[in-house]
C-alpha cells in the first residue's frame, strides 16, 4: 500500500510537469530529439526486419549512420507497439507506448529499490525509501512521461545491481545472488556502456572485503564473474550476430568488453585458488599481495590485448561535433562551476547543487558513520553505497547526466536518517494529532527542502532577465515542427518522393519520424559526414562556397528557423560575428540558386524553406 502511495505521488508530479509544459506530450510531442530517434529505429526495424544491420539509411544517405545505441530499448518499444497494433495500428500504438513507457518503468524500479534496501532498512521505514526516491529531481526526469529513453532501463538495472550486491556481501555463501548480480551487470552493459562504472564498483567492493578477511567472497565473485561473462557473450551474439562479432567498439558492448570480463574471470579464479593456500587464507598481507599482483597482471593484459581501452568511450567522437555541439548539450553541463562561486551567480549555482545533490548533506555523513560503526558484512553493504556515492557525486557535479545514479546511491541512507528522526519523535510523551502533524512535517520537509533554494533564486534571476533565454531557447515553443512536417509529408506535394533535407541537427529525428525525407545529421557523437557538411554550408562566409558545398552534397531542401536563438548562435559562432550565408537566408536575402517555398500560415512565421534550383 505504501508503494502504491509513492507511485501515486509520482503520477501527481508527472501531471504537474505536463501541465507546466516540461513534458510536451499533451501537445502531441515527445520530450527531445532522442525520443523521436528511438521511434525511428523501431519503425525501421519493424519495416526492414534488419535486426543485425545497425545502419539507419535515411541519415546522410547513401551511406547512412550507425548509432551507439543497442537493441534492448528497441525490443521494449517494439513489444508494446505489437500489443496495441491490433487495436489502433502499429504507429499509433508505438507512439502511445513511447509516451507511457518511462512512467510505467518507475513502478518496477520502485519495487526493486524497496527490495534492495530491505536488508539495511527497518521494515517500518521502507516506505520512506519509496517516497523519497520518487521526489528526486533526476529520477523525475529519467521517468518523464513522453520520454522513451533507455535511461529508465539503466536505472532499473542499477537498482537491481545494488540489491543483489548488498545480498552478495551480506551472504556470500548464497552464490545464486552473486550469479544474478553478474547477469544483471551484463544486461546493463548491453543497454549502455555508462553502466561500466557501477559494474566495476560492484566488483571492487567485494574485492576489498575479501582482502580484509571475508574468504567467502572469493567463491561468490567467481560465480559473479562466470555469470557476467557468459551472459555478455550471449547478449553480444544477440546484438551483433556472427558477422559483427569481432568488431571492437568502446561506446557499445563489443569484443573488447568480452576480453575485459574474461580477464576478470581469470582474476577471480586466481584469487579463489590462492585463497585456499594456508599462507594466504590466514594472513591479510598475503591477500593484499595476491590481489595486487593479480590486479596488476589483469590491467597489463587488458592494456596489451585491447589497445585504447583506457581512453574515454567518447575518445573517438567526431572532433567537430564535440567542439560545436556536444559541449553545449544540457546533460553534459556541470551542475556547478568553481567560477560560479565567486561570481554574481553564486546563489543560483549553490541552489542548483542543492537541487540535484542536496540529500547528500544528510546522506553522506550518515553512510560514512554506518561504515565506521557497523561490523562484518553489514559494513561491507554500507561501504557499497558509500563507494557508489564517492564515484557518482563528483561525476554528477561535472555532468548533470550522472545525477540520477548519485541520488539513488544516497537515497537509502537518507531515508534511514529521516526515519531515525521520525523514530526519535516517539521518545516524547505527546501522541495523537500533534505527533502525526510533527511526523508529517518532518517527512514533507525531507522531501522538498532541497527544491526551495533554487525556487527562491529562480524568480530573482528572471526579474534580472536571466530567465528569458530559457523560453527563447525552447525549440518546441519557438520552432514547432508538426505544422511544417504536415506540409513536407503531403503526398500531392513535397511528400511525393524522398528529398534530402538540410536542417539544424536537432530537427533531424523528428523530420525522419514525421516525413518520408532523409536528413543530413541527428544529435549523435559518432562521426556523421552530413553533420560536417551541413555545418560548413550554413556557416559559410559567403553564398558562393555554400552553393559549391550544396551542389556537392546533393541537397534538395534547405530548412532554417531564424527565430530560434540556439540555431542562429550555432551557425554564427563560426563566422566570428561576420555576416554569412545563414544570415542572408535569415534576413530573406536569397541567392539565385535557391527557390523560397511558400509555407502554410502556421509554419511560415517560424521557418524558411528553400528548394535548390537545378
């Protein structure tokens, strides 16, 4: 019943986000370009049946584009669409399921989190874990309605991994938990390589406590390593088939990661075998020596067998995309910069920090106290949460995309601490309505206090004009694509055949979804020749070089939205303030090689569309 209440609280908040325009599905839109690209992948998979062919042909044709995304989220979306297809048709079922999938994923995640916390939290306080989890800002955005993104699956795997690793640490002799933890780790890696961080933490913490004397962990982690490697081999075969099995990639599960976890299996085999020797079994110094030698050998083997593994998964990113696009994506921005603290934005920066990571003010001291005071396996379990917090809090400060992991690592100790305060109230002699009111105030305060600083600073910033850019930068409000895509899809007009549309990168996925045309690029870090071509064309210093590139790359239609400051700034940055090709189009100074097309009234105010003359 308590879990149901927490889920209802979550749904109320989601409804408020819809009403506030944060989740745009009420207007028939999805949350962001990635959401549309998810649907494009599923439609293409359904129409082509090309499971093992990762090329999406309508991005930068004729070569197409290969994303780093994998099939698990495609499978989930496709399954929901097939269930609804007999009633409303495949495309409507897919869109409806894409709107609902993330909020629905919150319920199993909520159940999993309560289950994960159960060994460490009194039964009477588990309801606090559920309530405090659904109110976390990053969790709310992860499970946002109208956002069919794999992050919901990642968070579910993260929570399951925490629960299974806690049980592994508390009861190492139950190897089933260890094997299940390995299976979940492999599935998480299949979904996204960003999960490698918490998988490594889930291996390292048991390793530390094996060194500290819990001999049972060696056999448990051997089962974990075997299950992880076996499952990884299976999912790699499912994802790539035989033809692409040997391809090495670092931003997607590949043979490189099979090598990594094969070495991990050898490592734990050596640890388990060495632990059976009396000199290792009885002396900590022996376990330290064996662990250090085996670990060093494993790292050396990985370095030799898989060159480039220790670089960032994004080390191979298209340099142009990184420099002009990736650095400006919201989820890659820091929560706070050191320069903010001694500037006029200090109050807002601290407010943002408290919003995303405020529960750490209570959770971090509490979890460190538990690590200090607990003993035996319980200390190991609390150490897992502490280690996850140590890893993900600095990452979240540097990039907001990690905030959900940090929040989940802290929410269990935070809930236990809040529950302790509620329990402390019971030591007083008063009861009845006064006690209930006091308890409700404590819980409500624990849920909302970290929202207050940013809500206070926000209106002040808006009064100074700092909030205007938020509205101006909202692409859905400034450049809604649906009226335009209806025009582009008209079978008696531009929709009669596939055209190559050059448009701003953020427009790409929705144009693919709502029209039959191809685009030059989408938001994706892998190299896209079309992205480079589009950027050079639109940021050209004059019309002549732009025309030469347009002809070379066989552009059919050229689309701009001059009212959107983000698009204008993106192209104008390359011209250093000088008037260039994009500015000419924005100011209706149209060169002879382009023919302006008349748009419907509802699209003409925002967009300019040009056909390239033969």
